């Protein structure tokens, strides 16, 4: 299992990516029907909510991981 600090870093990066993509999402769905636009935006909002919940859960776990003294590996290049 990956160290908690590494997982927190990855979830934070994912959250930033999703949030930065919201303006582009609005551009991509503008030609869709109102119902499909609403559906796409609701899906994005749910994804952000789940990602934040995962981040909160990991942040609560972090003190336990620090007390274990585990090494944090470097993040691989994308």
C-alpha cells in the first residue's frame, strides 16, 4: 500500500485538475441539451465532492502514518 502522504499528494493533484477543468467542461457541454448539461455538471460536482471526502479521510489518517516513520517515495513523472 502506498504511504498516506503520497496518496494525499495524488488526491490533491486530482482535485486541482478537476476543479481547473470546470470552465472547459462548460465549453464542452454548451451544445448539449439543458438536461445533459445539468447531468454533466452534477457528475462533475459529485466527483469533486467524493474527491474532497477522500482527501479529508486521508488527512485524518496522516498522523498515524507519520508516527509509523514510513519513508515517502518520490512522485513519478507523469
